[in-house]
C-alpha cells in the first residue's frame, strides 16, 4: 500500500482568549507588547534614514508575522531557502529575496516553477556554475519572456557564500548581463560574522569595513554599465551601522523581533527577549532539582543552554524531551509548576514548533502558524 504523508491535524486547539496559564506545554509563547516594542524600536530608527527594511523571515517562518512587519513599514522580506519562498508565495506574500544561492537541477526546476507564479521573487548568484544552471533550467522549461531579478552575492568577510570583490564580481556581473534569463538589479553582502561581536565599537568598525567592500563593488559594477539599484546587507547586530553608509539601500534584520540569550549577551538589551518556551515541571529529582518537559526537541543548544526567565534556576538537558532546572537559593519548584524558558538561538528553536501563542498580559490574543516549519530545502 502506498502511503501519502500529510501533516497530522492536532486535536488540541486552544482558542484566543485562553490564559497562557491554561496552555498545554511545551508551548511557544510571544509577549506581544515586547515584540511590538522591538518592531517599533527598529523601524522608528531605521525608516527615518530612508533605507528600506526587508526583514529576514527565516527567523519567524510565519506569513502572519511577515504581514505585521510590512504593516510596520517593511518592504517585502528575505527568506533563506527556496522552499520558504514557495510557502510564502502560496499564501500571497510575494515580494521576496531568497538570500541563499539556488544550486542543483532539482532546486533550479523548483525555482523556475516558483518564478512562473511569482515574478516578484529575487535571487542571488555567486558563481558561473550557478548562473549557467539557472539559465539551463529556464531554457529547459521553455521560458520565452521575462528575466529573474538577480543580485550578485558578495563575500564581505563571512566566507559562507558570495563571490570575491574585484575582477570576480565584474566577471560574474557580465555573465548575468549576457544572460537572456537573469536581470542584474543589485548586490548582496551579508556580514554574518559580525552580528555577535560583543564590543559595539569593534562591531561598528568592522561593519563599516565590510560596507566599504560592498558599496565599492556596487560602484565598480555601475561604472561597468550595470544598473545596480539594490545594495542589501545587515542583520540585527549591524543594521544601525549599515544604514549610515551611503550606497546601502536595504537592510535584512531578523532576530530583533524575538531575540535570544546569545544575541542579548552580544549586543545588549535594546531589543527584548519577547519569545519564550512555556514548560511544566513534571518530576522532582532532588530537593533542589526538577525535571521539565522541554528538552532538545523544544529548545536548541547550538548556542548554549536556554535560560529560565525567572532568575536563580539553571537549565540542563536531560534528553530529547526532558530538561532539568536546579537552584540553590531560589524558591522551590514543585511538580505542576510552570516556567518560561528563553531560547539561546531563536531561529532553529522556532523551527521545532508548530504554532506561536501570542499573548498580552497573559491572555492569548493571536495564534500564528510556523508556516515554513521544516522548510530547509
Ligand atoms: C543573509 C542573511 N541576512 C540577514 C540575516 C538576519 O540576521 P539576524 O537574525 O542576525 O538579524 C541572516 C541571518 O542569518 C542572513 O543569513
């Protein structure tokens, strides 16, 4: 028998108006007032500079949240993966930049199909092989008219993707110009290696160096006859510096919405930790040690361990489904007590959950789906 796998529907569907104290756990909860304040802080400052904000939606993977950001003044959004772009497009959110190069026959085939139904989608390229692959895909699909809006991805120091500035960038830009299928509209240079630099002055200085590479490359491409109208860059830790650089047109912050302990430890508390994982104490393992129902499948550990929102308790991982909380002189926790855990790394933690329960003063006001959960292709 052939089995068609579909996402299971959940028998548990809490309603708007439910107090968060009545939610089952683990649950991903968002403090709306804190999140709105984060949006306000970022947008009220950055929008006055005239630079566009294209928030990175890889953090939230949520169409509802993308729409909130556009209502606040964002210009579309970024996604990291083609499959995320497919999900957002299918829900009518179409102004998207896919910030990762699209490589491989299967993925290019999907890109061409996506582009046929969403001509607003923008892509990045960083190699001749990548450019040729997309051209072949477009040709094989019999595309007769229209070009995919394309940005040259530049390595400004992260050494993850991106071509080298100088001759390499000029050569690839010329290849795009010769292409019947791609239209070069700009350059992307993401300085991801600088987002978590703890010293603000060092972060700023190194960011300005990276921005100099990016804007000088954009200028060199213009001198070579390319109509570069988009220069996109920046994240939560650097956007405030990027917007001061003439020539930058767009920034891509994502984590500012919710933050996490790793980001907070690096850049401070200007943006609040607005998202927590609600958990329940399910067992007592000593006079000052309990087990909670949130382990590796609820909270990621790649950037250190999550923190209990209430100070005085130390979290430990007890496995996939379990974690420990221990303390020395905080109030005792008992079975059935509930705690809120602040994730150490927000993006992969969100990808572990189906829904956000957004509350104001403890009452669930909105429920959003993690629409692109698991969309890593
Ligand atoms: C290309 C790109 N732009 C922007 C961001 C957003 O950065 P942050 O979440 O630090 O704001 C990321 C995050 O990894 C990214 O990969």
